[in-house]
C-alpha cells in the first residue's frame, strides 16, 4: 500500500508526538487530516475537511481514526457522496459522546451516528477505556458493521497506553487492506 493512501484522523486535541498515529505518520508517511480547531471540534467543519482532503487524493484511501476521529468517520459516511473513495476504515477507541460526562466542547458530537458504514471497517476497543465502556464500543462497532477487535485492558489506545508504534494496529491495517485487494 502506498503511504499516500492512508489518511490519519486524530481525535479531540489531535495526536501528540508519542501517539501511534504520529509515529505512523513519521515512519510510513501517512497523511494526517489537519483540522482547523482541535480544541473545539465542530462536527460539520471536521466532516467538510475530511471530504476536502479525500477528494484531493488521486486514488481511494484507507481511513485510520482514533477516538473522536471514529465518530468523524461515521458522521462523514452518513452524509458524503464520496464514500466510494474509501477502501476501508480502522476505527480505534471510539468514544461514547453520548455519555453524561462528555466534555462541553464535544456536545455537538453527542448524537452518535449509528448507520452501517458503506465500506469495510475494523473497530478496536479496550476493556478499560475511560471514554467508552466495552459494551458501548461493541454496540457502535455492530451498528457500523465493523469487525470487532478486543484489545484487552489498554486504556484509550493512545500514547498513555504505551503502544509505541503499535505493531498490532499495523497488522490490523494490513488485514483490512488485504481484505479489499
């Protein structure tokens, strides 16, 4: 897979230098979709930006989303006319934005899009993610038609989880792309 075919979709506050997404960007040259506001993410703005970056690519892409980026994929897919340009999506640690403790900056993401994704997807959830119970994560994966991978007790599957460049995630990405080849 060419590096330009993978779009990295960080979540709220972006992915820092020790996050596996940042390490993948540096190591493999994947393209991070930069948002105009990482602190107060507006759903419509994020969806428009994803559509803009996707249309600028010469070939179909694979989406690699973390946290709020997973909600971005589900929302974008329910509205975009360009979903055929997506080969698949790796959805890592989707947050439960409908939970009562959701920060006010994310309230415009409260209603989770539950429609089936029009492309293959793998959802990876942790048994002790502070932003989503395993039950809610599994339900989102089922609603989206995504294959579910249980990562065990790994927190929010971010830099604090000690994943490094997360080789297990790279294997999942390869499996996802291989299923479409």
